[in-house]
C-alpha cells in the first residue's frame, strides 16, 4: 500500500524546478496518497508553492557541508542531521539524486519492506545503483551530444502512469504581485550562473540592454543572488539603460513574482531561467560550456535557446578552461534581433550566425519537450537522427511515450550498415563486435544492466532490431 510517498530532491534551485512536472504527475497518479518532498532548507519557500504536495521536509544541506567542526561533511556527521528525520518511514521512496547523501537518506526513510526507486545503495551498502531508466540515461555521460532527453522528462518517466497538465506548476498569490515603477514591458536579465563556465559576460548584457531599449523601450530588471552583486555594480557603472537592480534583494517568492510579470527572461542555464519557464514566462537561453539544450533547455512550449557547438563542448562544470572560446560565440548583436522579435512580435531580418552556433525552439505536447533547430549549421542532422532513434528506443523499452517516425531521416546508410553488422555478430553469438560511436550508449547500458551472456545478447538484439525497423520504414533510409 503506497499511502505515503517520499520524493528526495536535494540538488539546487534549477533541479528542484525541473522536478515540479514529475511531482504533478505523481499527484495525478496517486491521488489518495500523502506525498512528501525532502529538499534543501533554503528552497522550502519555493517547494511549498508546488501543486500537489502534502508536506515539505527541510534538510540543512548547507549547514552539513559547512559545519565548523572537523566532522563537517563526513558520514558520522551526516547521521546527526538525518537521524531526526528517521522517525517517519515511507513505503515508497523516489530518490532523484545520484549522491551518497540522498542514498543514505532514502535507506533510512524507507520502510523495511518498502521500495526505493531511482538511485539507491547496492547490497553491500557502499556502491550507488540506479533504476534501469536512470541507468539508461546515465549511459549518455560520455556521449552527451546524443542525449535527446530533457532532464524534466528524465524525472517524469521514472515511473509509469498518466501525465498531468503542466500548468499551473506553482501556486502564486496574484494579489501580492510585484509592483514596478513603469508600465513599459519588463525584460529580466539573469547576470549570474551557478558555475563560471555558464556565465555570459556582464559587458555583453550592457550592450544588449542598449540595443533592446533603442528598438523596444523596455525596462530591464537585473536579477541574481547576493554573490552576483559585483556584476550588477559593473552593469550600473557601464550602462545608460533604464533598469532596476534587484540583484540579491529578492527572496524566492518575490523572485517568482518578478519573473511572472516579465515578457521575456534572458540568461544562461541557471535556476531562475527554469523558474521563469515553470511560471509560463517566455525565455531566451544562452547555452555554452557545460550547458546543453537537449538536456536542460527550459521546459515547455515556445522557449528559444542559442546553443554553442564547439569540439570541446559540452564540457563539465568542474575543471579549468583557459580561453572560454565558447562564451565569445554568442554576441549581443546576435541575441538582440531574436529578443526584439520575442518582445514585439515583429519580424526582423535574421543576421547570419557562425557555424559553431545553433538556434533552437522548444516544442511540447504536454508529455515531453524537445528542441528543434530553427537556424544553424546543418551538418548536425545525422546526430539529430540518432537522437530520434534513442527516443524511439525509450518508447519501446521504458515508460516513455510512443514516438512518431520521422517523415524523412536523411542519409542513414552508415547507421543501417552498423546495425546490420551488429545483428550479424549477435546472430553468430559474437559479443565482441565494435560499431560506430552513435550506438555506444545503448551498448554501455545493456552491459551495465544485464548480467548473463544470454541476457546481454537478447537485449542488444532487441534494441538493434527496433532501430532497424525504425529506419527501414522511413523515407529514403539508404
């Protein structure tokens, strides 16, 4: 009996926002259950705005990690924080974080005969394990360009069931809306980012503000956390635009009100950008460095993203980059015309963009969101075919919704050749075959998920049979 369900989401603001559609689906499918959310203490005000939650449990993650004694961040110290929570047990725990902290919390909060879904500790209590769906998604870690699954959809399809309507995602009291000093259209600039590699230079925002106000007469609101105040001071010194500086001055509820009133929110892949999308406000994303639009593009219909595509990307948040070449690709002169179209609805001539830049627009049917290329180098088309193939595989082997076959897949002769070779090897019981990099995630997943030789052979064969069927029925496969 799943009368009580716990969801664990201990990651940052953006991850919590991207969990909201999953929580709405969960409520839709378990209407008689009591649903609780364990999240970071500082995010509790936002969590309490999520539709369908019965309880929000705060976890002082920052206090644990920054504890002044010599045990701060250690496992014995962790139990001091978790032990008060263990008075309540749940028959079903959904752990969305791949971390030791969340896995230990899941073990302690789950009933002895209960079920942990998502990420959990192995039988030895040391190794982190994943449910099959998360394991499949994890197989793209070394081939991120091939990953077609938005993080929101990764969460939503962890368990089977019907999908709920996306909006409204958050309960926001309209009576206490943010009052601004102008009737001009409001555009929000997100100056900062969670990682330096994701941060668009503040001088670009200064030039963008000048270009937008010259053409549209908007008022600009600067938004960010307290650590972004240095950026807002630079903006104030360099800009002559009409703006209001709200950096470090808003709590989460006030931030929601500002984002809700905006006609457009512009920024990199950061929490407030996803929060704006959750509030059904149009966004314009600037993605480079570790950010990859197919993984973490703003969820929902009609969002626009500039995506830099260079050989070294997408990279990781950690690590040092000496040149930051990708940040130089997206310029204010490229962003301004697209932003003006989104603000005014007027059609303007599109300036040419470099080969290393793509412009994507989101499409959503309420069940999934995907990004379709609007402008950019067409050499990426083969990779897009493979992304479509993996969405099709997900619909055959997991809870992912059925995917329509593409009317035309372009030149897929190389893919068919690889599949034919793989099936030949499998039919002759040879598992040591090697195919192109496009199918590496599928092979990695099968080898990590299945144990016996017969299981591995059977699932590989089923996968490649499905792909061959997908390709042969499409127009011009050879």
